[in-house]
């Protein structure tokens, strides 16, 4: 199963108000090995609150001069193609990207978005909580830094692989519609927006 695991770091928790400061996306191949990586800091065009910096370690100095989100969305969409997209607490990350995709009428990944959080509750019952770090520790996945986008995306991808191994039947991975059903939520995808030509004004 080929898929993209992705994660964001942001200035806060409110899509459309707070901004993305880092994107990490990791493509896994059929052997479950990292195939390639899309990872970049993002200039949010606003100051990063101290509380956010305390969580992810990203400062105003680190994002100064980095690409803005509107210039990164087409490359992100191209990297993801139509592969399954996997994230932990996926609706949170997806809503930030959806807000910017709509704002900039930008290309978007085509694949179904699968949330590992609700699936993990069913595959690994009885854990104290289902934070990404807890799952990584429970599964003994080698780990270093957390709360940076590329690293968390990689952890998420490895957690997803372990879940797939445990719910596969006869060595055959479940269909994507069955993964969506396990989340207990409707299918989630990014909007595909056809960019509208801007109206030209005329002086009479």
C-alpha cells in the first residue's frame, strides 16, 4: 500500500485565523519504507505566539524569508498526487489546509484522508490515551523529536503501517473504504477548486 503521511505545525488551533508554519509529508512505498519527503517551514506572515513556539520550537526567526503558503500548495498537491493521505487527528490538519486551498483557489491532493486517531482506538484498545507519542511508545517505534511536522508525519506513517498489519486478512491490506468506515466518520477529501479568472475592471 502506497500512501502519504502528513502533519502540520501552526500558530494556534483555529483554521482560517491561525496559520501554518510547517508542512511535513512523507511518502511510503509498498514495502512500508519512506520513499520521499516533502518538508518545509512556512512564513505565516504574522508573529508566532510564544505558546505555539513553546510546543513546536519554531520561532519567527526560523520562518523569516521562508515560502508563503500560497506558493507551497501546488507543490504539496503534486507530491501527494492521488495517494491515500494519513494523519493523526486528521480533521485538524485538513481544515487548516482546506482553509488555505479555498482562500488561494489552489490545487489540492486528490486522495482520501484517513484519520489514524479513531482507528487506533479500535486496533489498540485499553491504552491510557491515544496521543501520537503514546502510540509510538506502545509500539516501540524508534523516536526522537516530537511536534515537528516531518518527524510526526513519519511516526504517524509507521503507526498506520502497524495498524494495517494487524487488521490485514491473509496478508491483504484493507480497502480504503473499510479504513474510512473504521473511523466512524464520513469520507474526508480536500476540495478540488477550479480557479476562476479574475474580472477586469473598466473605466467609462
